[in-house]
């Protein structure tokens, strides 16, 4: 007895009845030759098949706008597939029936191929055909990039489907059954399926995201979900140059945000709501938290970007892809994060709290080198206008009074011409509730074991031209001028700052 699968096409399909009659005849002939025999007992129904290693990923594009809520979201798996364990490696897709390119074309599915990638899509229109033709070459560039950067151990050929009508792929046996409830994306082994997106940018972003999943899945062991998703998002943030080259793992800018990347705004909203996550807290996010919300993806992207770029962790982070087992990966991660200094923790808070399009990462980081080594009661030093928080080198004592005086002119923008600013700031523009260019300060205690001591960077002290400061706590004074994270490089000049300790009688 032979089992022939009947395929029902959706209304409006370009597949003719004649083709299916011919195809059925061919399949019957192949079966009679003994290529596939029916099982001796009835096969279990499809809904009873359980694949605990699988992971389902949804990516929500939404309509492009700045400050959009999170663009990528993991869909909760069906109850029988839910698991607290991390995704397993080498999740292989059912190869399904074999179709020639001509047969797929009859179905309305076009094929675009390159050395490393085969793309199937029913979403090709005259207006986007040129872009679809370029997509396989873009994936080849991605695979070459990850090999050069050693972001993954090995690279392998990938196949993907971009679907306008997922039912067409399901009914033709070209996609797994669980895709029927997926609204945006899914991967298995070295193959993925995704829905067509509203913009060219987000189509590419989601495609790169899924390809990275496929490439990470060749490691041979379960990679923690924070790393799997964080790396997929970090690498997928891209831009195209004028020569047709794709630049990966970019700083998200207006083009990316308009295209649907909403991670930065979501993180800032979380921090404003009192839900800041430390580096270890991000690492400990459970897989089920990715199923239930968007914020886990945002934090994972931020953590992977931060660790990949920070001078203290970038070397060790790059070596994580060389791990040969899940245990080794965990040990290497623990070693990297166990060496966290208070400086790294404070840098992480400052980075996440100031995220915005086109941020300048190195300018955002705290400058820990002391501006003054003097220990006298009176200290003078220069504050640079083109960097975030800077260590004055001046230690204050809780309860004591200090007079802070500032003076000087500096540039806070050069568009359309130089904006000349003084320590009180420019009142025509505000940044986080303070005038642009205003001199600010915080008192940071490097010695206290307080786990939340870095939170002082969220509540800067207004200094302006001068300030009589009664120290609320002991610690080191840090200064900056108030500015956007994407605008430090536009600034020029220095501010002269003088700090005088006052006696109780003054």
C-alpha cells in the first residue's frame, strides 16, 4: 500500500490541474519503483509530533516610524513544544517533496540563488524584483563577513523562503506544519521561512537575522538564547553603501529605526520605568521570557553590542564562538563577566540609558582617567566638550560643602553653523530635561560595595555657571556637558572648572 499526499492549492494559485495530474503520476511511478514504502502500521497524526529542540521566532515589522516599540518578538510555542531548556543545535528541517524550478514557478514561487544561499519567494513583484535578485548576494556577503570576523565557527549553505502566502508553502509541503501559526519567521537547521515585510530594509534585516540563526546552529551544541538572539540582532543591523556592499553589525540609525528597529527606545523606556537590567541579569533571562515579550530581545541585542565593542570585553567576547561545548561556552562567559569591574557596570548603565539612533559608543563611555591629581582643598581642571562623563579626580565627603565654578565657551553643534555655548547651556534645546550643553555632575563612590551605586549616573546634578554643592554622599566628582549620545563628535572646546572646599563657617 502506498501513501500519496494530496496537495490543495489556495484559490488564485497559478498551478494548473494538469500539472498536478502529471506530478501525481510521476510520484506514483517513483513509489512503485520502491523509493518509498508505506509503514506497516498507520503513521501518527501530524499534531502528535513533538520537536522539543525547536525554537520559533517572530519578527514584527510594524509601520516604519521613529521610537517604534520593539520590532522583533518571539512567539510563544505551542504547549506541547514549550520547554525551559535552551534551543538545541542542528535542528534539521524535513526536506519535503522535491520540485523543479519550473514546477515552483508554476506555483508562483521564484528561485534566486548564489554560491551560499538559495531563496524561494512568492512575493516578487515588478517593483521589488531587482531587490530580490540582490538578496542572495547579500547573504553571501554576510557569510563571508562572519567567517572573516570569526563570529561563527563554520559557515554552511543556507536556504530560505520569503512568503507572501505561507499557506502556499505549507500546502505544497515546502514548510513545516508549525509555520501555520507563525506570523513572521521560523528557522530549522540551515533553512528558514519568513513572511514578506513592508520595507526593503526590514526584509533584509529579518533575512539576515534568520541566516545568523542558521549559521549559529552549526556549532553542535546548545547556545544560550540571549547570545543566539542578541547576535542575530546585532549582526542583522546593517546598511548598504553606494557600491552595493553591505555593512553588518552597525550602529542603528534613522534608516534602521524607520525600518522597524525599536530596541533602543524600548530599553530607555524600561529604564525610565525602573526596570534596568545588569549584565548578569540579561545573561540569566530564561528562554520563556523571550516567548512572552519583546524586552528580552532588546536587552540581548544591547548586551551583545556592548560586549563586542567595549575595550574591556571585546577580545573575550569574540572568542565565545570558538567554544567547543555548552559547558565551555558557559565557563568562558562566566570568566568574562566575573572580571566585571565597577567601571564596566557603570559603563553598561550609561550606555543603555542614553541609547538613541547613531550613538557614538566610544564617546558614550565614561572617561575614568582623573583630570586632576591634586589633593588640596582647591582644584582646577579642564572639562572636554566632546565626551560623556569625565573623572575630575576630586573626592568629596558626605555632608561637606563645595563651591563649583565653571567658565568658558565651546561648540555644541555645527549645523548649519557653530552653536556657541556657555556652562548654563542652550535653552532652545533640551536633552533629558536639561538644556543642551549645560555642565552637570554626579558623585560616584568607587569604594562602596553598594550594587546600585552606578544609578547616580541616571540623576545628574545641575551645575551650570556655579553651584554650592552639599555632598549627599562621599565619592568622586564626575562632570560632563549635557548632550545627545549621537552628537559628542560635533562638539569642540573646553570648560574651566574650579572646585573649592568650604568650611562650616562660610
